[in-house]
């Protein structure tokens, strides 16, 4: 992990929620009671590769909200 780079997660409106280091893990909580984990890689200040998919952080938040999935630092 690169100790200097952090991925800053926000909600869909851009409000900061938490940050994790490059190479860190988030926990996903699905509406059906199941959960999972996703590896996150820093791309730049507003983008991250989450579970192998490149996202604009705010678009990731919008997608999770739309699908009823919450997430937190693991």
C-alpha cells in the first residue's frame, strides 16, 4: 500500500464520509442482509478502482444509493 495516497469516499452530494489508504478494503452492505468486501485502488483525487471497476467516487456513491447498498471502511 502507498501510505501517502488515500481514497476519500463521499455520498452522492459530495459530503465526505471516510477515507482509506490506497489498496484498502471497503465493506458493502446489501439490502437483503448480505455483505461483501471490495479492494480499492487510488487512481487520482476523484477516481478509484473499486473491485476492479474504475469509478468517479461520486458516481460510485450514486450507484450504491440507487441499488440500496451502503458501504463503510472495513
